[in-house]
């Protein structure tokens, strides 16, 4: 773990970033140094250190014990999906294993959502046909159209947990897309989003209430992006 003094404000954000990176790359384990020691290391006040640790606690990366040490938690046992952007695209690097996992999770949810939408809300199929990509769309327009398509589809499941999972995934994908290291990931999703024929096939299957066809086509489409980011 290579902690260093921090510079300009906000201090708590800089401290949080360094501590989180050290936890994620495995160089910071066990008990954290005391607030006083961290404040001296970072050249910051203890309030900034306390705020940074609070954010780590909220992300379930550490456990704060009153009167005792603050301990790093095991990520798979305690952290939530909101950590995915950091696992996938931390500072300057792309984690191929985590990226592939995100896409696999997305494929599972998307395929089952298409199946449920066909069973529960076949009328959504017609709306999806109005949300198909077309030639000439800019990257920003394509991303917005794709998000609208899948949001409408998942809304058709009438499942709040699926809507919340989609929100988390979309937020994570946005954060990942801002990383310079994520260009392969972004390119794979962009190419997938332009596959109008499959997206139309899903919409038609939903409209006629064919759950098996909707789910199968969605799974094939979403799985198509996984190999581009799979660990070599």
C-alpha cells in the first residue's frame, strides 16, 4: 500500500479514492491505520479522514468498530452492485474479469426480462419498435435510444427489483464508459446497440406474447458482447 499526501480540496474525496484503490487491489487488508496516523500520512485533518472512512463504510468496504479498529471487509461477502464501476474501470485500468461478469449479469437479467415482458406486457412490443436504432445516429443518440429500449422492456416485467437492477447497471455502464481504459467495452456495447434486426425480433416476439423467443433472442444478442471483453 503506497499512500501519499493529498493536495487540493476536496480532501475527503482524495483520501477515499486512495483508500478504496488500495482495498480493491488488495494492498490494504486487515485493520486500517488509526485516524491520527492516516491524517499524518495524507497531510490532512482528521475530519477529512473520517469522512473518507464513512464513505468506505457506506460502500460496505470497511467495518467501523466503536472504540476499536476499522477493518477491511471481504468484498464478495459484503459489497453491493454499486461497486461494479470501480471494480471494472478503476484509475487507468480495465478489469477484464469484472467487465465480463457485468456483461454476463446483464445478459441474464435482460433475457429473463424479455421473457417476463412477453408474458406480462405484450403491448410493450409495439413501443419497442419505435425505439430501434437507425443509420446516422450519433453515439450519444444511440446510447440514449438503447437505454430507453431496455428501460421500456424491463418496465414491462412489472418487477421493481428488475427495474432497480437495471438502474444500477445503467449507472455502472455510464461510469465505466467515462474511463479511457474502457474503449473495447464501449465499442462492444455500441456495436450491439446497432443490431436493429435482433432488437426488432425481440420486440415482435414480445408483441405476440412469445416468451421463449423473446428471451432466447435477447440472450443471444446480449451474449454477443461478452467475448470482446473476456480475459485473454
